[in-house]
C-alpha cells in the first residue's frame, strides 16, 4: 500500500481546490467555443475569444489576487475564489436560457468566463501559497508539481465529461445549462472542505515588494513560459473547432490525452529539474512541445493529431515548475503570493491572446498555420532559455 509522507498529505489536502477549479475549466473549455459558434452563430474569432477571455480575466486579476493573499491570507482567498466559480457556472445556465437572443447569450457567456478567470487567479494562486507556507519553501517544487498535476488533470477529467453532457438534449440533462450546473455544484463542494483546513497567518505588510518590482524580477523566466504557453492556448481554444473543420471525431480525446500525459510527465520526470537544472529542463520541454504542435499541424488523421496533443502535453508539463522555482526564489517569503501571481501573468497573457490572435491566422493559413505558428513560439522560448543558461552559467 502506498504511504504518503506528511508533507505530501498536507499538500494534497489543499491542492484539491486547484483540482476542482480546473475541472470546471475543463468542463467549459470544449463546449463554450462550440456553443458560441454553432448555437449562437458567431464567427471563429469570437468563439476563440469566448474561450480566451477567461485567461485575460485571470491575467487582469493575478496581481490583485497575489496581494490579497499576502494581506488577508490564502485560505480566505481560496474561499472567495470557490464562490466566484459557483457564480460562473450559474451564469452559464442563464446564457443557455436566452440562447434565442444571441447577443444577450454571448454577453452572459463572456461574464461567466470572466468570473471563472478571476476564480482561477484566486484559487490556483492562493492554493500554491497556502501549501508553500504549510510545508515550507524546501518543498516548493513539489507544491508546484502537484498544483500542475491537478490543473491539467482537472482539464483532462472535465473535457470529455462536458462533451457528454453538452451533447444531450437541453435544458435539464444536457446543453450548456447542464454543464453550468455541474460547474456550480463542483465548486460548491469545496467550500465545506476549505472551512475545515487550518489557515496560515498573513505576513507583515511593510516587508512586501511592490508588484511591479516583483514582476521585473520574474520577467526573464515569464517570457520563456509565455513562449510555451501559446501552444497550450492554441490547443485549448481552437482544437475542437479544428476537428469540426476537418469533420473529425475525437477532439475531447486529444484534450484528455494532453492532460493525462501532462500528469504522467509531472509524476515521472519532475526530479529531473533538480538533477539537470530548471532552465535546461525547460529548454528540452519547449522543443518537445514544438514537435507535438507541428505533429498536430501536419496530421493526416485525428489519431495522429491526438498523439501530437499528447506530445505537446508532455513538453508543456515541466515548463511551469522548471521555471517557477527560480522565479519564486527571486523574492522573499513575504512577497511569495505576488511572485507566483507575477510569474503566472505571463502564462495568462500568452493563453489569453493566443485564442483570438491565432484564430485570425485561420483564414490566411488554415489550422496548419495556427499550430505551426505556435510551434515557432515554443522554439523561440527554447532559444531564450539557451541565452539565460549562458548568462547564469
């Protein structure tokens, strides 16, 4: 029987909130673009924007969430994030009910996505800081790795479930309203568990660095993270529509493969960060992700596209922890929430902008152009990594 050490048990008790949050993200990820394009009749660019606006909202609220964590403590921020996630699901229910009025329904979809983005910035960032303070900075890489396992594991769980729900007959047992109800119920389940967990004391306000100062310290690592995050944005916002365009089945399978391989890579290879150094692992990861994205672009069959998504997941898996340990170490413990928030901003910007911007490539270069462009950004991130390795010795 597998025995968990005290630190791991403590981490798992809190990282559950990240899992719940990202299952909701997975539930919405596939179906929102389909609802906006096929049910409401909006263009591909607007369908991509409906997905990406969540990440723009996360970007806009990261700094605020990080500062709130350092002031009032991560537990309170997690609770507020869970409540916001409940509201996101309920607004999706409302969007389905007014689907006969496309503009009103689209506005509600955007509102739900913005609420989910704010929820993500609060829950995911606060859970990281809560765990680091519970188990100590020596376990930072372990905390970040478990957070990522739950993040993309949650997406892998949520995406296929959402497709199954969405394809049933609305409004009670299917459609967007049923997905929204599932989202709301899921986040509500976390509230009593959060109340049971011991809080950690907020740190003294006077010792904290301004957010812009923290942002500058973590920026070199964040730029590399952004280079690899564009590929994830291309998969999360446009993969389902890519399959529809080619009359293929299996988009949810590809998204699940991305998440499953992501999780397995985190479990098996996280120790390579300490062995070889974060920047070297990040560079190798980016090159692997680029190969996966190129495979999606050139795939003649849906199975090969799904395999490309899986390879991209393997490449993306270690990027955040490989770079995050160094980024967080650039500040003191009193600014750790701001550091994690600032570092994550680069992820949010890349994913948030990738949906609409890459969607604009489709009329020019098709979906092949989208995924080849994303592969190029991963290669550029690897090149920057090489420069940082040379600079740091």
